C-alpha cells in the first residue's frame, strides 16, 4: 500500500486545479470480532486504522463536481443538478454520496477534488467506506454545512446500498466517522450506541493482507444477507415476531431448527453465536484475559468458514500460520471475506517477530507476498495536515 509520503497531495491539487485546497481524511477499519452481524442488528467491535483516504478540496462557484483519483490516475466530472446515474466504476462511491446528501436536503456547492488513499481498494479494510466518508465530510465542509457524524455514516451506507448495489451494514461507515484513537468500538448496530474499548498496551492488533480478492464477494455478500432475512421470516411466527437475528438466542434457534432448511440454519447459527462472542470478547478484553479473546476470535473464524462459507484457501493458510506463530492469542478473517485480510491478536513482545515468521511461510504456500502490519487504532474522519 502506498504511504502518505508517496504523494504530495496539496502540490498535486494545485498543479491540477490551480489553487490551494482544504484537506480532510477518513480511515479504513479492522474488525476484531462480530462479522456479518451488523446487517442483522447485532454487535461489532471494529477499530479505525491509521491507513486513510485523504481528500483535497476547494469549492467552485458553479454546481460541477470534478474528482481526480491520484491512485488510479482517473478523473470524473458530474453536475449536482443533473440526474445521478451509476457509472459502474470507482466514481459511484462519490456520485452516490453526493446524490444521497442532496436527497437528505443538504445544500451543496460544486467542488474540485483530489483523492489519495493509503488503503488499497479491495484489500478488505473498507477503502470504499473511507472514500465515501472522506468525500462526504469534505463536501459538507466546503458547502458550510454542519456535520452530524451519525447522519453522515448513514448517508454513506445508503449510497453504497442504493447506488453501488452492495447491501452492506453500517459498521464500516460508522467506524470511519466515529473512530477513537487507541480504542476499538463496541457498536450496537440497532441502537447505534457505541462504547470505546481501549486496546491494552500488552497486546497488538496485527493485520495480514492475503493480497487476494475474489470477485464473487459482492454478489455472495448480498446473498448472505438475503439468507439471514429468510431465516427471520421463517422463525418469526414461532418466536413472536422477531425482526432480526439479533433477537434470537442460540437456545431458541436450536429449538426451532426444524423450521429452517439446513443451509439457512447454518447461516443463522453463525450470526446468533457471533453476537454472543462479541459480548464475551469485550468482557474478556476488559478482564485482560487475552487467551480467552483469542479463543473467541478463532471460534469466530471457524464459524465464518464452516457455517457462513465466506472463507477461501488463502485466508485459511494465513489464519493457520498466524495461529501457530509465537505469541498469537487468536486469528481470524476480518471484513466480508473471500480474500482480503486477517486480524490476529498478538502479545506486544511477540508482535515484532510475527511478520518474519508468517510472511515467508505464506509466500511459500501461495506464491504471494503478503502485507503484514501492527495497527494503532486511529480517530475518525476530520481535517488533515500533510
Ligand atoms: C463488509 C460490510 C460490512 C459488514 C462486513 C462483514 O465489510 O461492508 O457492513 O457486513 O462486511 O462483517
């Protein structure tokens, strides 16, 4: 992934648009535990990363939005007064956010925009949410509109649901807006209440990028979401009108197993058990019982592989190698699955040697050179300095 020093964003903005920009940033995320629970009204435990999307922006007197992506070397223009149509490329994230901000009643001005990200698209660290949130935050700022972080997160999620066609939950956009330095956030995706869970100095969160991203990710994601909705429809009459899998306990699910086809039962079992694991992991983190947190992370991964079927060969190899590395408490896939990244909980003393053990072994098994780094939870979106 490129570092922020790889690009002098303000100078490049000036070169392209001939004036000084204002600068903003929005982070990607790693999720410690609570996968595929957000769109089931459940619990998640993400942390914002110090890998971010930077947005340089200056207002225009007209209603034109010009967006230049420095990573892709590509530029798009659209008119805020025109009908917004998906272009089926990266620009849909920004077009969608502009359209949803307008739908929500914000009065936007036109703008020249240059974007540079240290998050690679498709790496499973929510580069898309960082792009949506960074662009939305910057556009509201130059339009002199007040920023309500929760509303912004919801608008960006809607942009992705409606405009891009990916029926994601709220986790990625929420953490990009609300990240807290030094802490993960326990988020209740129904009430949208969040509580910071500080990351103890004795542990490190280590992210390993498998460097693969399988194409079926988006269609399989939407299919999983539909299967969860089917489970609710089938369980609801017996359970007195539950509205999401969040409302179902493991005991209830076992008792009503006969109502569900085998596949739908397994999908529901993942979600229901994963919600319980999030709460257990938070209690264990607060009790500094890192071995227990690690076991819950391992169980989360195994459930995602066996019941939810969103793992792949490269994730399995990475998780297996990570679990066997000295000082690892637990390891699992993070994000939607089908490639992307793993997250490991590693003791602080062992974290430095982790990449030297796991990196070469992963390369030998797959032929791919992984990216492995410890992350320090960062703050949510805001003004940036270069
Ligand atoms: C993707 C989605 C999130 C969430 C995760 C799985 O990152 O964007 O909303 O559903 O997958 O936990």
